[in-house]
């Protein structure tokens, strides 16, 4: 009791005793997440300028909406978004330091050129942009996009996806930097000498031949030392080494047979029984089906296609389909035929005359944001629809007025000159608004109706039609896919492999995976946002796998399984994990080892051949003395390729002089200059200087932004912040 009273009197000690460890736990976790005393929304920085999560998400979403990026992986888009943000921050920072701002008119000049194909009035006949008209157009387009107009949204997103602000800034900065790139007379004279051919004798000791009899060891310390000497080339970044086994979600032969047998069953009458209800049903043969549409809807995995195809179109079908279809009649059944991963059973459901092409005229009523080419359209979408409907009623009541209205009220000025005549449109012709084309070829001559499209509202009249024979194809389709049993088998294989690999080495994992028939790969030096893991293309699992591998709780030796969308399985073994301080030797060895080895060979040969002539070198290393004619600009050696160091050495050697050991790309060279080439005397170097200046300017423009990135202090905390 006395103890409790004492504790009550000193309750602040109890609070401290509990509170301090709890605070330490929270603070420790916050520090590990990199969020305390710092902005939790900050993903990193470029040249001291922060990059936050909101900016990253905007860049990521902008890229992911781009139609060209639809097949890109999550990690590829992430890397592209991050690199774009780095470049934008650095270029903007440089311009800000210089006190330079982008002229607003330049922005709208770019917009005018971008949208001139949509609205030709933005550009005059001399290629000049009407800035004020462009400002109005962009403002109205943005408003229409925000109000939900799909065409306006598409056009405005295309403009945003082009990232115009950064393009203007980077172009301006590269122009400013490159403007001072000028070639001197000395450079021109050197260029002339560098093109002069020199006759040489040389001996080359090939690296690969040398190590056959003189093994050279390259240790991990050798590789680490080479990387440390070149910190810009080998920047230490967090990376992992992985081994992974892929069990593709492919259908088994039993799965293939099951689908094939099912489609074959529709060739004759058969009985199916529902085991759950005990009800049996007699199924007619496909050829005897009364309602092909209903038959397909019941048994096919794809809907009934009401399209009528012509014999000319059959010519573009796969060969397996083309030949039987060209010889088929109404009611014939073709197949089953397997195309890629789909079995097809095809019945010629109907044969009749169809419109192959139609000659039409129209009256176009455009609205703000539509693709109509007329000037100064101010009516809204709703106003245009009401106006077009009134014109439709007028021409239906009095068809003779169509031509007059086409000349006087249509927003298609070109067609208006010929009473709205559009000409012929084919059933599958490209370049026409889809809704316009489909209505035109599916209605009889003389029809008049209202059809909307991205251009506005069309009051269309069909003036003539051309008929051909059309074939309607009722198709039962079944995709061949891994069955539930097959998927369960793959799941069991992958999970058994993962369980059995706990506590084992990467080699054990690889050997066990191969025994199970998996596709096995190693991937060393993989960064967090790597977009391509060899052998896993198309699985779209790279981001998920690497997110797991880089989690702080995932340790070397961990194994995890991942399921693909089609039921495939991937078992991943984390071989090693490296932070920003530890070089990944295993990953670097493939590229660094040959360079370290070749340098060791060159050093050894140099130490053994001091003062030796070509004959002595050739004799010592069982090599052949050869001749060549090369120059500095094109140092090509037959059978060896380009050898820049050889070209440089020849420029510095006097006639009759012999070099020491030169470390080349293919081997170690010893060279003697037999005859020096001479540059032409008194030649005009103006053209040479102009060419050199142009080359330098282009190099600067193409590489200046990347140079800023390479030289900048970039902090990338995505691994810690993007969980």
C-alpha cells in the first residue's frame, strides 16, 4: 500500500518511464521513414530545388494518359516522370539565375502551331501565328474540356502531354549556351591534319588470345577500385540482385483439347446435362440453328458480330480463314480453326446485297470546340443541336431545300460550294468520321437524317449507293487459357519452390526451379524503378516485385511468389541487397572485368617489352607484323574495328618512330609510322570551321540538359517515400 501511495506521489516518473520509450520508438520509426523534421511530401530534389509528390503525380498521370505509353510498365512511366521533373527543375533554375523568363507570346505561338491543323485560322498564309486568336481558342478549348466535351478533352490533353513549357525553356537554354560555339583556325587546321592518312606498320596482341596462355585474375577489390576511381560513371545507388523462376500461365494440352472438343461438339446435335439441376438439354448442330445470333450469344465468349463482309475483305483474313470463306455458301460451317490462342467455329449466317459505298451530301452545323473549319463559331453544343434539328425538320418537310441550305448555312465551306456534296465514302474507309460513315453505308438511297460527330451535327442525304454481296459470319469463339486445375498446379509448384528455398542459396533456388521446368533468370544490379526484368516482359509484375525487394524488411535470402493476370506464377529469390554506400560488384563485374583485365594485360606487356622493336614484339607474343593506312578521324583497323587511341598515338609520333604498348579496344598495339600524311597547304578552312561549329552547336543542343543532370546534386528518395 505504501508503495502505491509513493507511486501516486511520483506519477510524473511513471509517465516519463512509459512516455520516453514510446517517443523514442515513434521518432526512430519516423527517422527510418525519412519524414521527421522534413516535408513528408518531398520525394527529393534537383540542384537544391524540391520535387514533391504532387508534382510527381501530375507528371506520372500526364505520361500515363499519353496513348503512346499505354503499353509502358508502371516503373517505366515512373522513371520517365522523375527524369522529366529533374530536367524541368534544373533548366528552370538556370533561367531563373540568368533572370530570363519565357515570353507569354512564345507560349501561344507554340500553341498556335500545335493547333493549326485543328483550326487553320490560327496561322496565316505566311506561317505567322495569330496570338490573340490562339489565346481565345486555347481558353475556349480548356473550358470545353472542363465541361466534359470528349473531343476538347482529347485535344487539350495532347497539348499538355507535349509539355510545352519545358520544351520552350529547354530550347531557349540550349540556344543560349550553343550560340557561343565557334570553331577556331587552329581547330580547322588540326581537322585537316587529322584527315591525312598515315602509313604504318603495327603488331597487335589480341586480349582473348593472350589470356588463353596467360590467365589474368580480376578480384572484387580490383573492380571496387576501378569503380571508385570513376565516381561519375559508377554512381553508387541502391540495387538488388535477383534470381527468379517464371511459370507462365499457359494452357496445358488437356486445356487445349477441352476447348477443341467443345467446339467440335457444336458440329452435331448433342445433349448437355446440368448436374446441379439434373436437367438435360438437346443442343442442335450449329449448322441447323434457327437463330444464329442467340446461338452465338449462348455458347461464344465474344458477342455476335452483325457486320457484313465482302469477298474482297476475305482476302485480308488469315490464310486459314480466307480459303474456306471464299468457297463458302450460306449455312456452311467452317472450323474449328485455331488463330493465335482462340478457337473459331464460323457459320455463314446470311448472304445479301449491301451498300459497299455511298455518295452523300451534308449540311454541317458546328459548335465551339468542334472540328468544324468555319470561322468564328460561337454557338454552344446545345444551341448547335437545336439548330441542326430545326434544319432536319425543314429539309424532311421540303427535300428540295437541301441544296440551298447546304450552300447558305453549312459550316463546311468547301462542300457548300457544291450543294454539300461530299463524294463517295466506303464501308470501311478511313479518314471519315465513324458515325457519318456507318450511317451512310447502312441506309438506302434518298435517306436524310441527323448524325453527330466530332465535327458537329451533320444533316446527311444519301444521293447514290453501290451494292455488293455481303456475308454475315456467326462465330463461336473460345479462348484457350489455363484451366483452374492448371493454375492450381502452377501455384503449387511456385509455392513449394519458395518454401523449400528458405535458408538455401541462390544456386539452390535456381537448380530446384529448373527441375520444376520453370523459366529461370538472374538479374544483378537492378534499381528500384527498373522497367525491364529479362524474361518477365508482358507480366507487368516488375513494379510489384521490386517494391517487395526494396522494402526495408525484405532481407537477402528472402523468397516471394507473385501471380500474373493469366494465372502464371513467379517465384523471386533476393540474392543480395546494396545501399548507396556499398558497390554492387556482382552487377558491375560483367562490364568492368574486361576493362580491368585488359589494363592488366597492357601493363604486363608494356613491362616486358620496353625498347623492343616490332619484330621482337611479334616474335615474343607469336603475333604478325602488319601494315595499314589510317588517320586520326577514322582509326580503322581491319579485323579489329575502330581504335581511337591508336589514331591519337600516330598523330604524336614522328616519321620512322615506334610507339610503346598502346592499350586498344581489341588488343595491345605497337606501331611504327612509315610515312606521315600531310595536310593540304593554303587550303580555305572556312567550310571546315562552319562544319565544326555546326557539329558543336548540335552536340550542345542535344546534350546540354543531360549535362545539367549529370553535374547536379540530385537526391532521389522515392524508395523511402513511395511505399
